C-alpha cells in the first residue's frame, strides 16, 4: 500500500453508515494505461460542504462483489464496493483542494491528479472514493483497471449464485443489525436503572442533610444551656472556696483567742473563784467551734470526693466517645461509595463528637449539683 507524506484521517465506520451520493465521480474510464498519471473528476452535490482534511483514495475491490446503489443522470450510476470494509484499506490517496467560492457553479466541478509512481501495478479492479476528515465515505466511483489499451474490455456477468451469495450476505448484515439494536435496548434499560438508583441515592442524601440540620440546631441549643449551667456552677464553687478560706482564718483566730483566754483563766483562778464558770463557758464555746471546724473539713473532703467522681465520669465519657467514634467509622466505611453521602455522614460524626463533649459537661454539672445537695 502506497502513502504520500501524511496519512489521511480514516475510521472503522462500516459502509452501511456512509453517504455515497454526496460526491459524484465523472468521466471515470473502464481502464487506465499503466505508467501514466490519472486525473480524477468529481462533483459536489448541492448541500455538501468540503473540509480541509477531505481526501480521495483509490481502493481495491472485487468486481464480482460490486453492488449498484444509486442512479444519477450524469454518470448513469454510483457504485458501492463491499469487498473493503473501512476507509483504512486505501491503496493511495490525494488531498482535496478546497474551492474558493462554493456558491459558484464551476466550483462544484473539481479534479485531482494521481501520479503514476503511486498507482497500482496489477490488473485488479479499483475505484475512487471521497472520504471526509471524519473518515466517512461521501462518494464512490464505478470500478476500473490499470491495463494496456490493447486488451479487450471485460464483460462482467452476475450469476444467480452470486446474487444468492449477496442476498445471504445482506441477511447476515440484517441479523447483525438486529443484534446491535437488542444490545442498544439492553444498554438503555441499564442506563434507566442506574438513573433510578441515582435518584434514590439523591433523595436519601437530601433526607440525611435535613436530619443533620435539625440535629445541629438541637445540639447548639443544648450546648448553650449547658454552658450557662457550667458557668453558674463555677461561680458557686468559687464562692464556696472563698467561704472555706474565711472560715479557716476564723478558726485560727479563735484558737489564738482560746489560747489567750486559757492563760488569762489560769491567772483568774488564782485570784477569783467566780471566774471558773466563765472559763467553763469559754471551753464549751471552744468545743463548739472545734466541732464546726470538723464539719467544715468533712464538707471539704466530700467536695474532694466529688472532684474524684467527676474525673471518673470523665474517663467513662472518653470511653463512650471512643465507642461512638468506632461506630462512626463503620458508618463511614459503609457509605464510602457515595462521596456526597460520605460528607454528610462525616458532618454527622463531627456532630456526635461535639455531642459527646457536651454530655461530659452535663455529667459534671449533675455531679456538682449532687455534691451541693449533699452538703446542704
């Protein structure tokens, strides 16, 4: 197969999808003398517009397989060859020259010259074919040969057997066409099923997004409430700590006062027996103050136990948080095939993590309230 400089655009499109009547070949000889250049004359039909990468190729064909498709007043007939299947099977080609003005009648008449060097050297049958830049055949000539002038013209007679063979070939093509149509219907059904599944997934995603928005709003309200409660609890704790410090100072003062009074009492016992009762009274007051101090220390110990319980509750909440994180991971794995659903569940996961932190704060508030009630 001979080629010139650059390969032309071709395709694997079957001949049944081509349009052979858009370019008409004129003055095609039955045979051309070997060793000479060949000029190919062709005409564009009214609605055909040539493009820059269009080309004309010479294709090898079998005369016995040639079928007449279209009848035209100019050449008498347009031929379509069934021996070659795609435009990739050209022998040689020439680029088409684009006319300057397609509206001019003379521009419709075109020609291209094939150099003798690139032409076939055998006496098989060939035909001209016009191929556009998409690799689609737009026109085909009658068959011709390359042989000396003194040979007699060959008269081709189509036998009944050849006609039956052509009909059988047409039946096979029809059967193949039906199979392709059935395959197309199956693909359309699969596409419809996939569209329905996609719509279902989209509806599920919208439902999850709606639920997520409601949960986010609810979490925000609960978080604001817990923050307020925690702030109040912190203020109460600070107040209790300040009172404990003041009571400790008062106890120290009372102990110092008691010590001073005991010394004075020793002096008064020696001088005045009447001061004995006053001394006893001071001792009772001292015992009462000591008992009060003991109660305050017990309350302080209970508060420390409450803090320890809060730390224990924090550990429990962390374990619960880890369990929720594992559960979120499983949900994320199940929905990994849908990216949008994955993002929605990821936001759900973040929401749950925030909710776990808020639960921990809530438990701390409840524990501190219980401690306050026990003290009361």
